[in-house]
C-alpha cells in the first residue's frame, strides 16, 4: 500500500479493539509485575539488613543472577523451560488460565525485584549513621528508628532510581510478546498483519508507549518533589 494514512487503522473498530485489549493486558502485566517486584524487594531488603551472612549471600546471589541474565532469556526460561517440568495438574490449570500472562508477570516481577531492592538498599545506605544514633538517643528502638527516621529518608533518596526502573519495567512488558502474551506489542503485530500498514501501526504503538512512559516519569517527578523537605515532604 502506498501513502500514509492513520485513518485506515484508527477508523477500523476491529483494529482499535485489538489495540485497546492489548493495552489492557500490558497494564495488567506491568502493574502485576510491579506489585510482585516491590513486595519481594522489601523482603529481600529485610533479609539484607538482618544479621547473619547466609541471608546476605542468598540475596546477593539472587540479585546477581537477575541483573546479569537478560530479561528476555529469563522469560523464555520460565515459559519454555520451567512451565514444561511442572506437574501435569498445574500446567493444565495454567493452560486454561492465561499461562502466558502468569509467566510474564512472574518473570518480570522476579527480575525487577532485584533492581528495586538494590535501589532501596542504596537509598538506606545513603542515610547518615548519625541519624540512627540520634533516633536511638531519643529513645527509639532499632525498628522504630528505621520506620520513623531512617526508612523515610532512604526511600526518598531511592525514589529517582525506583521511578526509572518502574519505567523500564513498563517498557519491558513488551518482551512478553515472545512467550505469546496478548499485550500491546502483540496486538500491534496482529494489526500490522491484517492491515499491511506497517509504518502507521508502529507509529501508533510508539506514541502509546512514549505517552505512558512520560506519564510515569511525571508522576515520579511529582512524588520526588513532594518528598523533598523543602517542599513540605517528610523530614
């Protein structure tokens, strides 16, 4: 087909429906994996700050694996590897309950947890040791001092890195295409196959990803601004 015509795609209800469904699936994958990653990151962080070398080494190994193996390879390992060795009852249940979506959330969430935990660990380590000493001098115990004094400052320091990795997580949701998850990039490919409007459909996809990434960055910038003590944030 010759010429450039966005209307061919945007005026077709079937194509628009496919894109909206793909976008919905992308949000499910991104939000689900973000919640999993943040929950696991807090657990990893707690283990890292607990006494005893064994927990430290386990977490360090976990972080090293997920930061050094490409996310795409991890997703393929989950879907094409681990999925095939699960008990038949479990694999059958997954097959009828969107296994691709489940493994996309698991793969992305477990991988991103390593980054989130290191972001928060760096944020906490950037807080002066004198803050803990001062809190304990005022009568706080260790947990109380961490909760009310050290943690708020550490999370505030970690916010920029957490926002950047949240954007990366959203963009990496497109990797779920390789295991057949029906997310936005998968929908874009399907529409391209049906419409033969390659440039138009990929332009639409680019704009959607760019717009959502910018919104996430704007929200993150606002949170960083609000957390700054100079703007009335937590001190």
